[in-house]
């Protein structure tokens, strides 16, 4: 009887479920994106772009959710950080309260570094970059009409 295990096919190859599982991102691949989003989140809030801050927070939470799935031994840490520290940050974003935001954000940074220590990665100490990212406009802006397919 032929092997009937499911495979995924692309125009380049076939991949087994085991191969697909093996290439799922671990925390080493996810955390740089978490870091960038967390950096953008801070400076967006500082500029009063609460919508962008919330968008980045949602992205951080989604990445942590992926990490909890792909690295289940870290799930408790990731979920705890999200439910605790990120919820406090989100509350300040919803209130558009910069002072509360900065306090919650600083506690989140301290919490993240405490989790790094607790998980055997004391060599990782995250800090907020001193300058805002230059690749995004961080100030809030009015929504513009969506251009049609012709670019007009």
C-alpha cells in the first residue's frame, strides 16, 4: 500500500506535514519582529498615533501567540507577558493616557527582561532604542480616500 500521508505541494516541491512543522518559526525568528513592533509601538504612542500603537500591540500579541504554539515550553511565559504587561499597555493606549502608557511600557520592558532571565537567556536584555524608527511616519494622520485601480 502506498504511503498516504498528506503532503503540501508548491510549484517548487512537495512538503510533508513533518517538514512543514519543522520550519515553523521559533522564538529566535519571532523575537526580532516582536522587538521592532514594540519599538514602533512606543514612539507611535509618544506621537499620539494611538491607532498605530494599537496596531503594533496587536502584532506583538499575534507573534507571541505563534511562539506559544511553536514553542509550547515557553507558552506560559509568553501568555503571562501578554495577559499581564501587554494588557496594561493596551489599557493605557485605549485611554490615550501617555503617562500611564510610559509607566506600563517601562514595566513591560522590565518584565520582558525578567522573563529572559527566568528562561535561561540572561544574555538578552531588551532596551528601547533611543531614536524613533525612521521608516514610518509616526504622527497621526487623517485617512485618505483609497485610490482606484488606475492609481487615481
